[in-house]
């Protein structure tokens, strides 16, 4: 599937997003056929998980919303 860009809600796939809400940190990982959201109590744990997913997916970075 080289050269094909898949979009979901206007975003390239795969993607990794980090967001804080109500004192909890969420990491959303979107791939071609799946979406996974994990929650963390600590920002550092969320960022470490997001960085690992970024590396696994071969992305340049992740998005902090």
C-alpha cells in the first residue's frame, strides 16, 4: 500500500494523538483498520507510550491536542 494515504476525519493514518481531559491523559492510536485509546494517570506515562507507538508505526511525531 505504498504511496496511498488513508484519511480519517481529515487526518492521515496512521497517527498518534495525546490529550488531557479531566486530570487524565489519553493516547489515541489510529491505524488502517483499528483505533485504540488508552488512559493514563500520569502525563509522563502517556508520553512514553505515545513515543513508543510513534516509533512502532514509523511516524515523525505525534500530535498533542
